[in-house]
């Protein structure tokens, strides 16, 4: 069953940052990439995605510029900033700690 | 927080300047469209694909709103960040510019620091003394109520007070206070003299005073017979009882009567009654309630809601009218209601505001000076600014840059100024006379710091704006062409000269004020007090009524004390007197000389006091006619008095006053005893050296009635003329008093020299402050004049060289240059004299012995200022005659 990314508290930001670490993307591409990569196990809701992008832009983790999409249409492209890269590292570590702790409980060796 | 990138925003604004809302719309529309294509690619019908894409998106409007809100927040953040960034950039650039000219920066910052520091220090004192409200709830409703007789405020009698309280409706509370001295005995220490207050039970609630410990007086305790309770002042409780909270319920002896300590009062009370250590219930007896002869109550009131002082005054005047005849010896006794704040700080208000005005002048001079320096620098930087303008810096940008320099400069000056103010307030508190109320509370609080900040900002605008505008406006092309020497130089010179003229005028006004006060001080020093002050010891004694009930016991105690004092080796003579001259504490009474009608017009107001034989010898007040009191003048013998020359002249002009009589005390049968003049003595100043000598009457202490001793709390000053330093005699004299009564403490021990200088302290303080400010102003003005002339010389080096090459003598060049410097000085002096003539009237209450347009001051000050200005312009001008013509012409 597919999981809505917003259900994993605080991980949406990390997922978006990770997506952008491969290069600039527009909002739709971010959603698609996450869906494809997780083999549709993760559903990215637009209602959470765009506010998250705007929030992170305000925090300075990502910046946006208008550019050309693959199909030659004007699209708002987001890219990671240096601060965002640092934030991604921090969130990844945080996630590893969290997942490890949860695993130790749910999947005891 | 990191600064958000500006790239996207700049790009967008360059490309299509879309609003955040448009961007969000476009972005979300793009998303929906991409999703639609995705579904079409998967084989869905376009209609259906679009519907599904929209459906999947969810609440499009809500997302749009959220995104827009966040986006707009980001725009705001960025604008703020950009602004701060640019400001920091400007400030950094300004700092670099200032660091490049350390001399200019040091002089300007120090000039501003002096101006801001002096203003802030004085403001902090004005704030503490005058502006801050009294520390009581609703302080503006608190009033003093006086018995007022022919325009002179006095203390109220108990009979008057109780009737005021019964009949008035203007006050929610009306409370009496009597200052009293008590001998305190606790068993663990020798007896000591403490000052205290008798107050009614509702005194504490009336002023809103709260208890630190225990409780206030109850209404029952405010009744005679139930009043043996006492409340301690917190300060006294700490110093005398080590802040022991077990004190409540303990018993102490006050004037030989047991009193139970029931409370400790919060220090707020100190504001009005700084020297009161203990509080007891006033508990009027029936006799006191009926007594209208002795005025000894200070009456305080709290206005009832909605009642103004004027309304209270008119009600009280109406109440006082019938009381004039209803009560004994109450004729002409009116009532005056005055705001407590006015009473408390009234006389200091005008003085301190004059000072504040004076320091504002200093700040203004400082600003003018810095403006002048900036102008000179602006001229030197003409080329730099022209280049910046040529490279595309807009006029606004240049202006902002120049202004940032002013702000940074003012910031540095303000910071140093605040430090100066911190030390300044300390220094002022150390040298200020002690009677200035609330001065101890002056310090750098937030309001003072805000004031300093305001002064800094204001001064940066004042000194920065004119030069910045001028510099930015200068003819840029012209400046480039002429290599920095633009045609607007002449106009700039005019502005600079006007600034110097303003400086000179301002410092002239300050110096005239200082000069008038210095002149007054010198004249005051020459005033003869009417008695010889050197080598006279004085101290105050008060006999506790419990041990010295009868008049006889009081008299004999003072007789024996004086005998002991006279027997101390090193004492030339000794005497007792109820009020020492110069202290301004004299009791006043109205007397009609014998043989004149009872018409109030015939009554003469005398300062009166009671003295023992030997007082004139001890104080070296000359006996001009007749004799001093002696052993003949005792209780049973005819009443005798001694008057001073001023009194004799007023009462019996062109007559021999010896043997003349005035009515003295009232006997039980209602008749007044007539007292005959047996001597006339020299005039002694009573109310300080400034005040004219008043008519004075001395009564013989051996003949003073009980009522008098009661009113004076059985107290007297003991005076002793010594052969050596009177201060060194304190121990022996205390021991002498102790041989008569070991429980009797001495109080207010001071030499007469000390009393005289205390009476002059306030005047000296004012003079010192105004002189210091004047000197600072003069110094700053001199710096300003120096700067203008030095600048003139630098600018005209070529011209001067040419003149000299053409044969001009050094003398004529010097005259030219100095003349250039002195022109604004002369203008400033002329304007300053005119303004000072108008403004000096503000000092009318402070000057003594000279008019506020004292010709000497008005000639001497401009002369001194002129000489200093001349020196300040000759100094840099000498550089001009050392100019080497060949070099000057080459450059």
C-alpha cells in the first residue's frame, strides 16, 4: 500500500532536498521522481509539496528561478543551496537515527 | 539566518516583474497541466485526464493561498535583509572613510561625545529631581495645605487643622505631620537623639505608603492614652536594629516613655521625610485640639476624586474666614493649597531647566563644530564624490553614503558620550549640595539612555544634513575640471562662516550666564554675615519632656550645660540660642510697638529667638547700644528684649530704642507682658547671605515661657568660641554635656564656617556647572574658528603664494587671513550679545548684587571670547606666511 509522504513526519523536506541534490527540478518533476524512485510506494500530495517548497525557499535551503522545462515550457525550477545541502545531511542523519531506533523495536534481531 | 539568495528575485524583476500571486498561479497551473499530460500519455481521454489531475491536486485554492502567504513573507524577509545589507555596507564604508582620517574622526567624535555626555548627565539629574513623579499612588492628587498669613506660608495649629478636616469636602484625606525629636533608649546602647514624626492614623493610607513589616497605626492608637506605639523607618530599622524582624512587639523607650514597635515602613516614605527615623501616632489631646496659638503641623492632603486644586483652595479659603475670629490669635490666617510636587521640587525646576538649556547649547555648538569639519572634508572630497557620481552613483546614493558617515560618527560620539555621562552624573552627585531632593536617585536608567540615543540621532541629522546636501549638490563636472576646486567654494565658505558665527553667539550666551553667576558669587563672598564665623562650634540639644517637664528644669539644665562647656579648656566663651543665624530657620512673629493702634498696618514682622547671656560675645555680634542679657534678667524680673539695628530702625525710626516696649507673651489673665528694649545689636543674616537682613528680636532664655519651650521642643543650639580648631573640640564638648546628663545626645554638630558654606553651596554648584559648560562651549568654538582659518589657508595656498611673490608683506597676508577668520567671530559676538541680553533675564533669581545686564560681564565676556578667537585664527594663519611662493605657485 502506498504511503502518503506527509504521514512520515518531517521527512517530506528531506525527500525534496534529496531529489534536488541530483540537479534543478520543477515541482511536478520532484513529485514524479519521488513516485518513480519509490516505485509508487510513496504518494506525494501536491497540497503538501508546494507549501513545503515555498517554506524551504523562504528558509534559504533552496532557491528558484524561472527556466525552460523539458517540453519547452516556462517552469519554476528549484535548486539546492549550500545551506540546503547542509540541511539535507542533517536530516538524513536524523532519519537514520530514527529509522534505526524504530527498527530495533519493530524488527528485533 | 542566512541571507536568502537574491538571484531569482532579481532575474524575475528584470524579466517580467511578476507578483508572487502570479507566480504561484503559473506554477500550480503548470503542475496540473503536466499531470494531465501524464494521464493522457497513459491513454486517458483529455477531458477525463484533466479532471483527474485537478482531482488529484486537491484543494487548489487552499494550496495557492498557503504558497502565496509564504512567498510574500519571503519577499518581506528579503527586502529587510537587503536593507540591512546595504546599511551595513554603507556603515562599513563609512568606518573605512573615518579610519582613513583619524585626526578628523577623533576631534569630531570627541566633540560630539562632550556634547552628548554633558546633555545626558544633566538630563539624568533633571529627570531624577524634577520630571520623575513622586513615588506615591496618584501623586498629582497630593497637596500641601498651609496656614498662610500675608502671603507667607506657615505650619498650621492643631485647632485650625481639626476644623479644616471636619468642615472640608475637597479631600479624601487630610493628615497632620509634626516633626519631633526623640531620645531613644533601648537598654543596650547609650541614649541617642532621633528625628521622628507624629502623624495621624490615616497618614499611611493617604500617601499610599506600605508597611515593610507589621501594621500601621489603628484609629484607637491615634487617641491619647493609647498611643504608646512606634513605627520604624526601614533604613533606621536596618542600621540601628540590624534589620531584626523580631523587633515587632518589642518595647523601646522614647523620651523616657515605653513604646511598642508595631511596624517598619517601606522606604518610599524617605522621599518626603528623608530624616525621619521613627513614627508615632499624633493622638491629639483635648488641649491640643483647642490650641490655635502654636502652629507646628505640616498638613498633607489627597484631593477627592474630581476636585481640582483651585476648587480645594476656594473651599478652604471659605472655611478659613470664620476661623479667623472663632479661634484665638488666628486673625489674618488664611489657607493655601499647593501641589505637593510643586512644593517639593518647585525651586529646583527653573534652575535645572536653565542648566538643561545651557547643555543643549553645548550640544548645539558641538554639532555646529562637527558640521563645519564635515563641510571642510566634503570640500576635500569633492573629487572623490564627483568620480563616484560620474561612475553612476545617483545623488540619493551619494547623499545616503555621506549621511551614513554622520550616523556612524554620531554613534561613536554617543557611545563615548554615554560613558562620559556615567562618570559625569557620579561627579555631579559628589559635588552637589545635599539638599537637592532626590538627587541620589539620578543615574543612567533606560529613559536617560533613550535621551542620549535621541540626542545622538538628532545631532547626526543636525550636523550631517547640511554638509551632506552641500557636498552632494556640488557642481560635479566643475569639480572634476578644476581638480576639486569648484565655484561653489565661495558659497560653502559662507555657510561655514555662518556656522562659526552661530558657535560664537551660542558660547557667548553661555559665558555671559556663567559670568553673571561668577560675579554674584564674588559679591556674595564679600557680604558680611554680621557675625564672626571662625572658630565657633555649634551643636543642637533637645531635652526630652519626660525628664525635663517644667520650665525650671529646662532652664537649669541649660545653665549647667553652659557652665560645663565654659569650663572646658580651649573654650573662650559659650552661649545658647534657639535658632542660629544664617540657617534660614528663624521663627517669625508680628509685634506692634507700644503706643500704636492695633491696626495690622502697624505690626512689624520680626525674626525672633531666645538667647542666653554671652551669645553676642560668642558670635562677635557687636552690641551697639545698651547691654547684653545678664543675671538680672530672670523669670520674675521685668521682661527684656534686644533688637537688631534693622529692627530698631523699622520700629522706632530716629528715636532711641532703649526703654521702648513691645507686647510679649500673654499672661493667664489675658494681658500681654510688655518687654523693654535693653540693647541694640548689629545685624546678622538669618536666611542666607543673599537675603536682606530682617528685623530681629532676642528674648532672654531665663524669661522664656513654657509655651515657647514647648514649641521649640525644649531645644537650643549650644555655641562655643574656641581658641583652636572647633572641630577638634567635639569630644571634650560632648563630655561636658554628658556630665550634666549622660543620656543627652548632641545633634547637628557643625562649625559656623561650615554652616556658612552650606548656605552658599547651591549657588556655588550652579556657578560651577554653568562655568564648566561655558568653558566647554568656548573650547569648542575656538576649535571651530581654528578649523575655518586653517581650511582657508589650505584652500588659498596658491593665492597667498601669488600675493607674496608679487611683494605682499607677511604682515598684510596675516591680516588678510586673520581678518577672514575674525569676520564671523565679530558677527557672532554682536548677535550673541543681543541674545544674551534677552536670555539673561532667566537668571534673575540666581544672580545677586548685579543686574542681569551687568555691564562688566557684557564687556568682559565678549572681550575674552574675542581674544581667544583671535588666538585661534592667528595660530593657523602663521602657516600662511610661511608659504614658499615658488612651491605654492608650482602646485
